[in-house]
């Protein structure tokens, strides 16, 4: 269950979509970000704009502080799935170049191009994290509806 929480902490809402950043996915899959993006570019037909897109500089600047503070918060985590190489690589990341982001469908499509056991197992965990988030949102919506019904009854 800790791995699901770790993944959920790396899911962001951008343009009304829940997405994961390329370097977070690379860290979870234990591959360099460059290798992940190259695999995607070799299979670009599998990734339409609603599956993957690059953040604008404004979007990247807006979430950058949150992203890097989250990474620092998880450094001492008992389940830190990032390899030392990937973490070191991200510290050197050119922060003026926005990352690619993948929607849930884009993450699912990654499973077709990354064939290691680690990638397969991590993809299953990521899909479970997206499902858990959907359940939470549905539960919140249901609670809001119930609250409105109570207000109407009392009002």
C-alpha cells in the first residue's frame, strides 16, 4: 500500500488531467529519463496529445517548487523506488526545459514499449494508484451531494 501512496504523491492535476511527469515515471521504472523519452519518440504514434504532452514553461514554473519539495520529502522514505543514477540525473535536470507529462492512458501505453519486469510491475501499481484516486474523487462527490441534500432538507 505504501507504493500506491508514493505513486499518488507523484500524480499532478494539469489542464484538468491527472498526469505523471516523465522523470517521475523514469524514476519509478528505474531508467534514465532520456531513455524513457527516446522509447516514446520511437513509438510516437502510440502517444497522441491526449496521452502525452510537454508542459508549457508557465505550467512547469507553477508546479516546479511542489515537485522538487516532494522529492526532498521522500528521500528518506523506506520505499524510495528511484535508483541513485536516476535521482542524480534529475538533480542536474535543466529546469528551463519543461518535462513531458503522461495521462493515465499514456502511462498505460508505456507498458507496451517498456518490457522489463520492473516496468510491468510498476505499471500495474501506477494503474492501481489512478484507480484509487478516482475512487476518492467519486466518494468526495457523493459526500458533497449528500451534504447538499441535507442542507435542502434542513433549509
